[in-house]
C-alpha cells in the first residue's frame, strides 16, 4: 500500500485562484486602498494576513463585501503583497522595499516583513 | 502519512483555469 503525493498541487491550486482573481470570478470582497480598488477572495486574504484574519473571523464582519484600509496604507505596497499572496512571488526592489515592509507590518504578515527588513539591511551593507 | 510508502507525482494535479473564456 502507499499513497501518491502530487508535489505541485499547492502551486496549481494557487495559480487557479490567481486566474479567478484576474478574471474577477468568485471574488467576494473588494479592498479599497487610498482610492484604489482590489477585487479579492476573502479566504486567500485570511489565509495570508493576520490583519484580515482578525477582521473576518469576527462574525459581524464575515459577510462584508467591501473593506477600506487605513489611508496611511500605500496601494503600491498592498498590490505587491496581494500578488505575493496569489503567487508566492515577492517583487522587491530598492524603490518599494520600505513601503512593502510597512504594509506587511500593517497586514500582520510577519514572515514577509522579516524578509523585507533583511533585504533593506543587505542593500545598506552593499 | 508517516510510515506509508509515498510515491511523488510531479505532474499537474488539477485542471488549469484559462486566462479568459
């Protein structure tokens, strides 16, 4: 007896979620960040961000279909982190590293924030 | 699945949702 592990399953599932997002299919919450609108899936936001977990785990918020973030949040940083949630790829560079760090802290994505912090430190050492 | 003989399947596991219809 044995079992078969499909090693690329997690990536295939996430790619399908990203295809749904890009076609705005089955999206169930719009996130407004400083005037910009992002169509997303609650389950992905909650799975990736402590902030969204704390928001949507409250019964009174579970059916929310729109949420506006604090005006201090940078849409560019949020967009990069949303892409990360749906692809596992974080597009860091000197221009966006600090805003991505700050946004990751706000969204309670500690592991990404640590990575941004290490990236910034490494660039200062160069 | 500790102790169970696991065969790793490297191919695609599910259908791929197209970029557009």
